[in-house]
C-alpha cells in the first residue's frame, strides 16, 4: 500500500479523532481508511491509536509519529510548490544560441533588454555559426536557439517571430568607378561580394519583382561567411553586397551605402525561435519567446508580420502565431 497515502490517512484520523470524519475529508470509504491505519501499524510494528467505542486517542508512539508525518508531508508540499512555482515564474538559467553576425549586431540589444526586465533569469547568449541540430540542445545545455531561414529538423518546436529583410547595395565609391546596375541581369557584369555558403560552381542571387523571381549568377574575388565582413568589403568599394538590413541600416541612412535595384528585392528570410519538444515549456523559455516576438515587432530592420506575398502563399499561416513544428512549413 502506498506509504504516503497511509501516512496522510493517519494524520487525518489522528487530528479529527474519527475514522468517519477522516474518510469524508479524503473522499474514501471508512473501511478503506481503517485499512490504511491497520496496514501502517502492521508495517511499523506498533500501535498508533487507542480505540474504544467512545473515544480515540493517540499512543505516545502515535503522537511522536504524527509529529513526524506532519513535518515530512509539509516539507514535501513545500518542495513541490517550489518546483511548480519555478515552472510558472520566469526564473532560473536561460542559455540561448544565435548566429554570430545577427547576434552581435541585432539580437544582443534584445538580450540586454530581456535581462534588465527579468533579473531573476540568468541569461547566457552563445554566438556560433553552424547548422543547428536537435541534439545540440542536450550536448550544449541549450534552452533556445534563434535561427534564420527554413529549418529542416521536424523534431523541434519553432515559432516564427519575424522576417529578415535583405538589400542589394554598394558604396558610392564603387558606383562611381563601375556604374550602377539598372536591372538584375546587369549584376553579371559587376563584381559581387558572395557569401561562402553559396555553391562556388553556381553562385546566384535571387531577386523578387512584382510577379516573379529572378535568379542571377554573380561572380567576384571576395567572399566570406560573415555579414559583418561583407559589409566592410562593400563599404571599401570592393563590390556589390547582398546583405541583411540589420547589418547596414545605418550605412544606408548615412549614405555610406546605397540601395540598388529598388524594383527588385531579395526574398525575406524567416526568423525562428526554436526549442525542444517538452511536456511543459518552462516559463522562462515561454517568457523569452514572447519577449522576442514583441521586441522584433517594434524594430525596423526586420518585419514582425508576413509580407503580402507570404499571405498569398498561406493566409492561414499568416494569421496563426502559435508554435509550429520546424520544417513542416516553408516560408
């Protein structure tokens, strides 16, 4: 018989001095409560209660055992309450990973703001560029990953919180020497700054017009896996860049870089907050995800709402902000 259930029955009987009253409190039959006490006394090898037809009293051992049971169950209830509270309140440690350039230039401000608003959460931001895998959560002790672009792993839970805008741009210095491309096809005659993730045998940039997508092959002597490095190359006049807006927004405002091909735009990339599937998402994770969604909605280098084109692709998706399975929905 369950030890803690028999202890609870004993506490009820001992404090109420009645099997019937204890049974009513516990929602059990009087016979079952009596069986609990009998089993408990048999297991301990002592008599806990003196029973007569008129009254019930505790033996000396019973009084001592009652005190022990009350303290033990009170401590258990307190510990369980503490554990439950930790799930309900945003506190504890939160380890987040994100791409280096995005994390340095853009996400870092959000992380600082989150930490200031929730001082009871110990925040750790790890910036790394790699193809994220589900087992990284366990291997690296991660709670949340912020990823750019579509996610192939359907075993994870992902919430799309924004879309990332990209811009084709160049410095006035470069344009003065080489001229300005007027159509996407003109890019083929220019020096372009490529991201190393592009296939070296088939380097191409995709651009959207009002009704179709254009793929343009590009070439150039300089490439990098860092948007920060490609930005510096564009500022130095080494070529035309294809860069995220968060990286060059100030440069566009100051005139250090100029936006090119205004009638053609690079496809936007989704920003996901990713976390492993669990029976109950910790409150610190839920709070962080909601904070990021709200924070992104107030900033300009990204869009927190889907574009008109995305709404045409999936109007229901644009209206549904609930977490989704990563990789099941292509944006």
